């Protein structure tokens, strides 16, 4: 039997925005239009619109342990 008892878990996808004005790094849920070095969301700390996406990665939920 193949994969009979394996529980399928989909990782959550996150993006990291880095602010070019204050260097704040913001972790948030990935959106479809995101890509690495693309334009990020407005910085929540200094309200600057000059942010770039510096990382996109998946994380498994905590309950997996
Ligand atoms: Zn900022």
C-alpha cells in the first residue's frame, strides 16, 4: 500500500519584505503576485512604500510535530 497512512499537510507560504528606508523586515502571508526582488507592501514601521520582497518560503504548521 502506498502512502496509505500519510497525512497530507500543505505548508503555509510566507513572504518577507525588507524596507529600503528603515531596513525593517516584515513577515507576511504570500500573495500570488509576490516574487523575490519584486515590490513588497508598504512598511508598517515607517510607512515607506519602498520595500522589496527578499524571501519566499514555506513553513509547516506547528501541529505537525
Ligand atoms: Zn520602513
